[in-house]
C-alpha cells in the first residue's frame, strides 16, 4: 500500500511498481526461510544439549561411590528430568540400532554409543514400561536389571551385565529379554569363581586321593543327593543308575566325608560349592 501511494504521488509506472512488489515478496520469502532455518537450528541445538546433559546425568547416577543427591539433583533440573525414587537398568548387547532411541519413552535415559550400552528406566517396571522396552529393543538382546533405589543403580546395571555374560557363556538360556530377577541364585553362586573353587577344594578335600573317574561319580551323586534331599530311588532315576548304586556311593561319601555331611555349616558349604560348579559346567574344583 505504501508503494502504491508513493507511486501515485510521483507518477511512477505500473511496471516499476510491479517490479518493486516482486522484489518485496522475494525479500519476505527469504526472511521466512532464514527464520524457519534459525528456529530449527535452535530447537536441534537445544535437543542436543538436553541429550548431552542427560547422558552426563546417567554417568553421575552410575558413579561409584554414589554422588551426593544434591549434585545429581542440580544436573537433573538442568536436564529437565525428574529424579525418581526407584529405577531399572537395562544392559544391551551391542551393536545397538539407531532407531532404539526414538522408540524409548521420553524420560528413559540412554547411553547407546559405548561398548556396554545401557538404559535407565525411571520408576517401577510396570507392564506398560515393559511393553515399551520390548518394542524398542526388538531384535536387540538385553537383560533387565533389578528395580532398585536410584542410589543402587550401579548395582542394577552391574548385575544385568553379569547375566548378559552368563547368556554368552551358556550358563543362562538365551532369550530376547532376560530378567535378572529370574537368576538371582546364579548371580550369587557365580559372583566369585576363585572363592567358589577354594570353597569346593576345602569341602571336597577328603575325596582328593580317589581316582578321577570315581571321584567325579561320587561328587555328582553328592550334588544331586544334597540339593534334592530325595531318596536313593529318585536320585538313581536322576543319575540314570540303580538305587543300590546310589546307596553304595552314599556309603562311600559318608566314609570319606564323615561328620561334614551331618554338620549344617559344612553341608550348606558343600551344597553352595557343588551348585556353583555345576552351573559352570564341571563337578569338581580345577
């Protein structure tokens, strides 16, 4: 309108007025494009900064020993992330697909570009959360850690990674999503291989003088007997031998181990050691 008014005042030609209008519209279009580009850039930068803050926050939460809550709370506020009372850590087997991040709930913290990728799911592991994890991790092997207070998050991810290693070792059956909750005894029994070997060597020392094959048969019979408390007939079925053979072996064990089988402390130590050795795939200490 201003250009039209000026054009009339100065008797400018319609061609000149149209040229000016064309240039004006082009200029406005350019302003719009630059504004749109700047807006997208700022949004992308802000998202990138929040993402970086949240990765740093995850590192702080998993720090050992745990940092003061005030330190974590300050970064949590900067990252626009509400500190939960409880959380669940998830250990992933690399490589991790790029699509996983977009499929996660907005409040799930993730560090996926490291040799041992993991997630932190805030709050209790509800059926909805579990369904989200299954969808997001479809095609990626993972282990759910235990749901713990936030200060124990490092323990949760450590246990999850341990179970993931057990899956690789064939100790725990493979599945798309394995839960630590289902393998607590295995986690405990195999928490320290060297200590288990030492315990087994001490408790089974009276059998050391026997020929290896006979010793192995006695140890396997002892493991089944002491862990099941079953009668000789059932133990024989489990081992694929006659009940009389089981009784003969038990008499041999009683002769060699003596009071150890009657003493609650030694009996418990024997059961722990034999269960752990069996999980690892052999029936005696190396």
